């Protein structure tokens, strides 16, 4: 068995035409051993390092829950972008689940 799994995060945010799906790796036991907020944090770390490497991105999670039967996390909150004088908070919703083949 592999030490990692591929997760897919489907995210919508308040910016115009801002919906996307992102694949990232996580430990194989992620859904069994981590809280919903910790799983969102794994995604946030991926976004910060891979999607916006030149900016500082924080996620403020206002609500998150995990459904073990379907192996999915649903969360909402704000993505906070730090770009010098162009800081801003963008509301978001995200669903994170195991990638289907």
C-alpha cells in the first residue's frame, strides 16, 4: 500500500469565474487521523507553495466537517492574500476528497 493518496480539492471563491479543481498528495491515513481543519490546512499549504508561490496565502476556516463514509471534507471561510499593498480576503467554499480514477 502506498504511503500517500491523491486528494482533489474543488474550490469556489467570490472572485468572478473563480472555480477550480486541484490535485495534491497527502498521507494515506489523512481521513482517519486528521480533523477537517487539518485536511484544509494540507490544501492551504499546497496552494501557498504551488499555486501562489510568490504570495503569502492564509486560510481562515469558519466551518468544516468530514464525512468518513464518503471520505470528503467540506469547508468554508476566507482565503487571505498578502501582496504588499494589495492585501485582501476572498470568501471560499471547498470540497476535498480522494481523487477518483
